[in-house]
C-alpha cells in the first residue's frame, strides 16, 4: 500500500458513507506550529486535499482507516492507549512527509528509525520511496 501525501495532508482512510478519501493534518496553533504533547498531535480530518475545513468533515468513527493508521490495530488492550499510539504514529508520519529540507529529512530518518517496530518500519520504508 502506498503512502499518499499531498498539499500538507496525509491520506489515512476512506469515509464509509460516500467512499471518499479522508485526509489528515495535525491541528496547528495560531503561529502555524503543530500542537504537540508527548509526541502526539490532535487529529484534524478533511474531505478534500486542499482548503479550509468544510461542511461536515469526516469524524473518526466514520472512517475505514488504512491498516497502518487504524487505531484498533495498535498493540494495546486499552482503547485510550491505542488512540494515543495512533496519534503518535500519525504525528511522526506527518512530520516525515511534510519535511522539505534535505538535512531535516536525513535527521528525521535517523530520529524515526525503529526497525524493531514492524508496523512503523514497513510504513517508513514505503514513505521513503
């Protein structure tokens, strides 16, 4: 499965009711910085790859998540922990995909290299293509 990242948004699933792609972008503060805490960022979902939030944007429960991003597939028995793991994963994925400067990309490739975490490692290898 390919990693799809366009216009600062990451495709994370399909909204089941209308079969449209759902795009993720972390919530940012007024300065345009990602609001990050403990490696997680709050999830903002969109129907379109560009533009401001529209009318009736997708909600988390409406999404058929792509396997890498599916909160039910993260390794924890507690739902709250799975959601936190999902936010960490999405934040790291976004950070890597959104990096433009070659030096920053190389730094992130070192910082985010977790070969023992198979899910991340598979996603990371695909994203590098």
